[in-house]
């Protein structure tokens, strides 16, 4: 009746099946000793504790006050008792968590060492009892007046007392060595336990994490802090989540302490110079491999390899220098880094730039104030744990950071004080008791939760973490500070500091995280209410989503360019090109050639000027026209799209994309050379094949001349002012200058009637005659004014004659075919306009082909590149997509994300409890 359970094997992680396949568990279980045998081999901890208690009471009686260092011995006995209790908490089965017989033999070796230690302790107890019996006080007597003590004891008594003291000192040293040996054994056990946990984590990575990536508790918390660092609160929802803020004077050893906690030399180092130029947030967590990774990068740095460590330090230095703005020395921008490894305590630390007292050469003038403001910004968080680092090798009176910390946390409820370089302090200080005063909180005017003394190496940048740990351990083993009771065992080493900081950090997190979640819940409600009231029919699109929407609209508009018909392209290109070159054709080619006396000279002049024009100006002008036409069409499509149903919020963005795309677009330079050849060949051709082309040239010439004549009439009208009709109808009068020009015009018109075939320029004697005639009528006129007026009048006269000639040439195609032989009619000007018209048509066709085949696609590519660049530039998007609607959507997204992350973190935190 039971179901087939084979289909439910997926519930069990893969690494369990791998363990059962690769390890013979039965054989391993049979090889391990029974729990009863292990219990027999272990020392009797209760008996050891009783003996230590007896020794402590013995020293507390009269003997301890007479022997130097007895207080240190009592401290060692107390810490030994604590270590004993911690040792009893280690489960005996931890030695059985091994996957090889080699580790089993190691455990048996540890057990034999424990037996030897037990025998040594029993021997020391026996010796201490004998010493106590020899120094036992006499039995109490009846109360009576005590005799006066003998100020000069006998030599035998002094000798016996000194020998007892020596024996007690010897016993004290023996007990210290025994305790240290016991501590080292515990560390070995912890190390092997760490290796076992690493194996389990690796198996977990191979099995469970392949199915579902589950983030650790500290990673979830770090993500919340990263989001909060980018969140600009508009509703007074401040970031009060705990983090460990590392502050200290410059070169006090902040970075070294952090590296010891992270167990890797990960930060750039310098001798005396400022290295930490911006806050560095380091998220520490436990993992199978010792690696580091930046928040915005996927690269993992293997902290076990020196090459990766050097690369990591270099990358941190580069990021710091990039974050510092020009003219500044430090930056408030935070660099986020995560470090994982076996045995690392979970917490989030922020390493701040060191506090300085003087701004040196090369620093910005406001460097000192900037560092103070950055430090205060982090420390004013009421839930931030302040790790105050003080250099023990310098005078306490030179400390700057202690005053700053005491201002931010006067009660010391969230401050942990760390004294670094204790080895140098012990060596240099004449009175080591000052160190005791510092760690007891009696020397500095600040209070703290705890005081620690650490050694972070000998000052060499090449020291490894392991060598620093060994040096620190050796120093405190031999230091009189610990032996004489000036420092307590739990106050020394970075390991104890790391444990204490981690405990304080998680305690603060558990006390404050739910409060923060409630605050963001209220902020979210306020934001959602504002959105519903102001934008009820719009979706909540943040800046990135709006940019993607605008991006699609712009690309649709660019694609519309490819739908423009060839006829439309050629029409607008031909029209714009003629508008650009018509003035040059009329003024510099047609009018000068028309002043010639015969057709041969006319054609020669035209050919020379066309060749010069084609070689120097025409191709360049044509490409300018094509480029402007492409811009105008692009702008026209964007404007038409805007009129349909476009969101006004995209207007600045689209305008910026259009301008930047046009700025980046450059026409293919090789097109100018090929276009020059095409235009030259078109202008060289004079063969009009049919009557329709002749008529088209006549019409083109006539329209051009009429347009120029109209412009000339307008210029003359402005020169002479309103005529009699306009003066009567509009009540306007001529100015004195206009009156003079009008009189001059009348005189010059009379001259033109007399000489209809007059040349384009007035002779000097003609100018004099006109001036004298005007003076005879009482009009004083300047010769320059006469010439200017003549130019416009002659131009009008010439254009009127040219139009009459154009009308006569309508029937001239027959004579053209016969090359105007035996004909008084010559229509070379019509042929010129036909050549110009044909050149315009061929140029427009060539430019259209280049536009549709290449330039439209290149413009579309440029638009895509500009959009991609804008999409990667956050500041650009903030600048171009603005408004309360955008900011409100951004805030809503951030607050929701923070709230969701906080709730996920709180849920994981409750599960861990």
C-alpha cells in the first residue's frame, strides 16, 4: 500500500548521494572509537576546574599579595576556566566529521596531547598544594594585645619566603605555558572544523546552488545598504541601518585592522601618504573560497593568489582616483566590495578616509573639512557602530579622531575603541601603565562599549596575514602587558576584536531592522497616494523604462526615412540645390556672359566659368544641400510623430538625440570626387534631343528670370519709396534719401530710353551729366548713389529684354537643330539653362541614390549609437528625462525595492534565530 518513493529522491541534495557513493560510511563508523572510550580518554574537566578554583583562592588569601604578578596569574586562571568551559561545549563527535583516515589519526594525536596536559596540570596542582602547606598560617589564638612585629626577620625566614616566591613564579610560568598550549590545541581543532565546513560548503555549491541560488543573510543585508546609498529621500526616510564605520587618524592603522578582519591584504598601501580617498564598503561573509568581488563587476579575485591581490589593490586605487573630482582630494562616493572566505565573521564595514589635522601641498584646500563631513555623515546614523582606531605608538594628546567620536557618540553606546601598534607602544613608552589607562577608558575623554589592543604587523607592506597573526600571537604571549594583568585575554588580538564587532553588529541589526522596514512602508504609502491623485491613468514608469519607450519611438521615426519615395527625394534636392546655386549662376555666369557681343564669346565665357565652378564650389554645395535635406526630413518626421500622440516628457530627449546624431554624422568624402565628375560631364553636354526638353528649358529660364525681375523690382521700390498711389492710400511719405533716389531713377530711365543697347556700366562723363541735370532741378546727389541706382535699373532693363528674347526662342528649336545657320535668332542662353537644368536633375538623382543606399542607414546607425550612449549615461538620462512624474516613479521603485529586500532579510533573520 506504500507509494513508490524512488520518484522523490530529488528532495535529497545531490551531494548526499555523492557522499554515500564515494565514502564507505560503515567502514568509517567502525573505525571510529565509541563515545564511552572517548569520554575515558578526555580529561576530567570538573576536577581541573576545582583545582584551578583552589589555586585561585590560595592566591587570593595572603600569598597573592606578596608575590609580584599574582594578579596576572589570577587573570590566566580565569581565562583558563573560560577556555575550559568553551572546550566542553565542543561536541565530541566533531572529531568524527572526517572523510579520511588521516584526519582520524590527527584526532587521536590531539587526544593523547590532552592526556599529557591533564598529567601536567595534576603535577602542578600537587606542587601548588605543597607550596601552600609550607606557607600555611598558624592556627588562631585567643584575642590578646598583639606583640610588636619584629622589623628584622631571621635570615632563615627571609630565605624560605624568597624560595616560596620563586616557586610560585615558576608555577605561574608553567601554568601560562600550559594554557597557551591548550589554546593552540583549540585553534587546531577550530582550523580542522573550518576545513570540514569548507568541504560541506563546496558540496553545497555543487548540489543545491545549481538548482536555486540562495543568497546569504549578509549578502541580502548588503544589497539593502547598496540600494539605500543611491536613494535620495524626499520623505525624511533616512538610512538608519547598522554598519561598522571604521574611523581614525591618518596612518593610525585603520586599513590594516580591516585587512586582518578580512584576512587578506586587499587595500593599496603607502608610507605616510593618504591612500583611502573615498569610503570603501566591505561586506564580509563566510564561503568555501577566499575571494573578493566588486558590486558592479562579475570578476572574482582569488585572495590566495598574489597576482589577484595586486590586481585587486590596483583596481581599488583606480576606482578611488576616478571617484575624486577635479580639484578635490577625497570623494564621498562609496566603493562597494564583498569578501568571502572560510571562518570570516559576517558584517558590513565602511573604511573612511583618515582624519587629518593639516592640509599639505597637493591637497585641496577643503580636504580637512570634507573628510570631517564624510565621517560625520556616516557616524551620525544612530545605529552605526563606530570602530575608533587609535595609534598606540604616538602620544594620546595628538589624537584628533577621539574628540570627533565623542561628539557623535558621547555616551559610548555604539563605539568600540581599538588601540593599534601595541608592540611599538610597549617598546617606546616609559610607563606601560598608560596603555592600561587607555584600554580602561581613563585617558581619552570618550566612552566606548569595549576596548581592544591589537598588533597589525611590523610595518612592512610585504607581510602576509598569516605572518602578522603569528607575530601578534607571539607578541602577546611574551608581553608583560598580558602577564602583569594590564590587559585581559579577551581584549587582545584582531580575532577577538572581529568576534566582538560581529556580535555587536548583529545585535544592532536585530534591534533596528524592523523599525526601518516600518518607516519605508509608510514612505511607500505616501508615494503611492501621491501617484494615484496626480497620475491616475498612467503606468508607473521609472526613468529607465521611459527611456526605453522613447528609444523605440525614435527608432520608428528613423525607419520612416527609408519610406520616402525617390521622386520626393529628387524633387526637394533639385529645388534646394537650385535655391543654393541660382544666385551664382545668374550673377557670375549668365549676366557676365550675356554682355558679350557674339555667340562664340558667350559660349566660351560660359564654358570657362562652368568649369571653374564645377572644380571648386559645385560638388561641395551639392553635398551641403543633401546633408541639410536629410536633416530637415529627419526633423520633419520627428515633428509629425510628435503631433500624433507623443508624450511631452520625451521632447528634450528626442531633440538631444537628433542634434547629437546629426553632429556625429559625416558625409562620405569620396562621394565628392565622383559627384564632381558627374556634374562636369552633365554640364559639358549641349545636345538637346527633342522639343519637350527645349520647352522645359525655356520654362525654367523664364521662371528664373521672372523671379529675378520680381526681386529687382522690389529692391527698386525700397530705394525710391512709395509711389503716389501708396502715398494717398496708406498716408506714407518718402524720406529725403528716397526722394533723391527717385529723382535719380527718373533721370537714369530717361538715359536708358535713349540708349536701349547701353552697356552694364556708366561712363564717368555720363555720371557727371546725370549729376548736373539733377543739380539743375535742385537735387544734390553723390556719384556712388548714381551708380548704385543705375545697377538696379540696368538689371531690370536687362531681365525684361531677356524675357522678351526667351519668348522669341520658343520657336527656336528648329534653328538650334541647324546650329542657328542662316538665322538671326540665337538662343545660346536657352542652351545654358538647359545644361544647368540637366545638371540639377542628374545631381539630384545621384544624391538621392547615395541618401537611400548609404546615408539614411548611416544616420540610423548613428541614432542607435547615440541612444546606446545615452542609455549608459545615467547623468544624461537624469538631465533629459525630468519632471515630478519621473522622480515620483523613481522614488516608488526604490522604496518598493528597499522594502522587499528588507522583508526578505527580516524573514531570513528570523529563520536563522
